[in-house]
C-alpha cells in the first residue's frame, strides 16, 4: 500500500463515524505524515475523542488511552520499577506511553507535574525511569484532547508542553446541515460502528519516508524564517516563534504538499498551516490582551505582512 492509499483509507474510515470535520482530519494526517503530535482543543461534545479514537482504530497500531484526571501520577504515564522478590532484581513496568498511538484524553485536567511527564517521550521517543532509558515503539504519535482553559477543573498547559505539539486543531460546532446528518445517523444507529484497520506499522513508516521526498526550496525556507522573525520582532509579542516552531512549520508544510500530491512545497502550504502550527506557540504581552488584542488576529496580520516568494 502506498502513502496516498493509506491516507485516503484513514479519511474514509473516519467519515464512517464522524460527520464533516474535513479540515481537522487533514491536520491529523499532516501530523501522522511528518511524525508530529496533535492537540485537539474545543468545548465538550463536538467530537474530539471520537476523532482521535477513529483515527487510532484506522491503523493496526497498538493504542493506549489515558484519561487524565487530577489523581493521575507521572508513573502511570511513563512506568515505574518494582523490586522482584523472586529474582532479586528491579523490573520495569511500562506505563501507558508504551504504545504506538497514545490518546491523552482531557490532558489539561491533570496538574503540571503529570503533564510534564510527556515532555521527554514526545521530543525524544523514549522514557527515563530510575536512570534507565526505554525507547517507545515506532511509529509513535501522541493525540491529546483538552477543554478550553476557561472551564472549571483545568490546568493550563505550560509553554514547553504546548511547544511539543506539532499543531493544535480546533473542531468547531457543526453546520446546521452537518448537525441534521449527525442526528439522522444516531437515530438509525443500532450498534456502534466497527472500524477495520487500513494500515500496518510498516505502511505508516513507509508513508512517512515518502513524505520526506517532498522538496522544500530555499525561497520557501527563507519565507518560513521571515515569518518566525516577524513574530519575534512585534511589540505585542512576549514569546515569539522558536527555531523548533520554524522547523515544525516547514515539516507540516511538506506533509501537506504530500497529502495534496505535490513533490514540492508552496507558500500556500505554509500559509494554510500557520495558525494550527504557530498560534499555540505565541504569547502576547499582557497589555496587548488588555486592549482586546487576539493572538489569532495578530498572527494573521504578521503572515500577511511577510512578502510571499515566487516559487516555480
């Protein structure tokens, strides 16, 4: 199975259980194609967990779900060592991250200490427990869902944690036509839809290698760098885009070009992914937010202010 067949199979599978949300699905596929992690954020009840579960079940990859609550401990996430009385040795008991796809459901309902237990594994693909390092299986992808921080019982994700997510996905409410389709589907439903896997670990790794063949020209690289510099120079921004963020934008743009069947990246790919890849990495100064400033509006203005290169 080639990469394009795999990606289309995932789209078709998700459509069996989720109405609409084509943009959210494409962003998840971008994350998969470039080995990134995705944060799905919106109000309860709009399909965040349904999307993540349908995506995971579409692939023949071992899948663990962690329901984040205030009493979840870091050892539940990464694992712990236990003394074995029979052998007289310390034995590693793996945590929930020892899977190829990990769903961190409602990640911001746990405290910062538990949230930070994901930092190492999301960046380096390994966990360290009592001085010993254990690699996670590949391909590896963290899908996290969270409710808006204004909701009771939530803990805002720190900037270092947010920066580990390649992109943040907003679900949004369905249109009237989509909501009618949702109601009709549930009215006729007799049993949950069983999804069959459409791809293996080898298929995913092969697709990710194919995506790396997409060319990113020097003008496009320069375009990404100038967008990053614009965020750092703006007077309303206290924390601009880091080099990790620039790399994330380039990787995501390459994956989007691959999804659209192009062997090269266009500035359009960069512009289309600027908000989902960059918005959660920007921090405005307090005075900017006090005067009604919005990070989304500012980012849009910054991207428009950067000259677009001519790419052939």
